[in-house]
């Protein structure tokens, strides 16, 4: 468990800074260019690891589930986060990202027959109230043209929740490095398609120090190393345990956002964050059973 918690803390530091990197890359790369660059760089950095595991890849892999998981976890989720950051601050995005465990539990209930107890349902309601506080009760942010920002960020968290459940259910027999590599390749394909149909990547601007550093940090560390740690947590812990990394990300993202982007930390951010954390804590509590009343075993 010490190794798991160490990996969780390290991932929170890496992904907290990723929200800043995305801000730096949006202008030269565009929404889908960010996805393409970070996934491609992440996949490239893992090539030596994959080469060392080439015998494992020769075995029959669940390609369908690797692709589906990659679409949701690396393609759609990261595209939605980038789109959200064109409107909202990086620290706000990180807080909304913290709702991932709530969506993970709801997806487990509706799609995989997990039963949520009364305390967990209360936690989900509290979490939603925290989102409203973060929005300053401006319900219009979830509808119409104002959906981009808070609404798209919540969709990204839902994508994360779904990919976590898919990983545990369908990819438990696949090595962490293999899952990471193939999902990143899938994400790169999604990003490339997005680039071809939207705005091009301005490669000359990427050679400037800040965007170049962002590509390295976001791709090699945030996507490559970060995804490797994430799937390690999913396989050796649980989807819910891996999703709790979002508890820790907002604190580091707020600090990075304030220091590197000059983003203000408002009372709504702090209060909304605390309420969401309370909701996430309650909604992630064990034990959990399926609808048949059978207790689900917790992985160790």
C-alpha cells in the first residue's frame, strides 16, 4: 500500500502541473493539437518499455477495449479539458476534474451493477452542490453556448470515470505499460483527426521555450509517465482508488496556476473545492455490493 500511495502522490504533482501546460499549448497547437502532441510524445517515451515487453504484445490483446478505453481516457477526455481551458481557469478545471470519483461510482452503478449505499448517494448530492457553488449558482453555464467550460469539463470527468471502470473490467489481464501505450496511440489518432478537421498546429511557435517545455512536460511526464502510473493504480488498487488522485490535483494546480499563470484563487474556488471533496469522500466509501447483494472484494 505504501507504493500505491507514493504513486498516487507523484501522479497528483505531475497532473496538477499539466493544467498549466495545456494553457501554454492552446494558442500554438489548438484544442486537438494539444491532444495529438501530448499523446504522441507520451507514446514515444514509452517505446523502450514496450520493446522490452514485445513478447507480451505478441499474445492476443483485447484490442477493442484498448481502443475504446483510449478514446475515452486519452482522446475525448483530454480534448474536452483543452476545450474547457479556452474558457475557464486551469485551477477551476482541476477542481471540476476532482468530481471523477463521483462519476466513477455512478457509472459503476448504472453500467456494471454496483450498488451504492445511502452514504454514497448523499456524497454524490453534496458533490453536485459543490459544483453549483463553484459556478456561483449560474445554471446557464451548463446550457447552450455557455456549456463550453464547466459543462465540457464535467464531461471530461465522466470520460475518466468510464475509462477507469473499463480498465478494471476488461483490461485487468493486460500489463500496465501495454495499456498505457495503446491507449496513448488511440488518443493520438483521435487528436490527429481533430486537427485535420479543425485548426492546424503552428509548429514554428512550438519551438519557443514555453510551448516546447509544455510539450515535453505534458507529453513525456503528464501523458507517458502519468498514464503509466494511473493504470498501475487502476490495476493494483481499484478504479475508485485511482480516481482519488483528483483529491490532490486541485491543490497543486491552484499553486501552479497562481505562480505561473497569475490566476486568482477566489472564495468560490476554495469553498466549492472543499464541498466537492466532502462529496467525493462520502461517495467513494466502501463497502460496495452489486445489485444482487453480493459484496464486492476490494483489491489490495
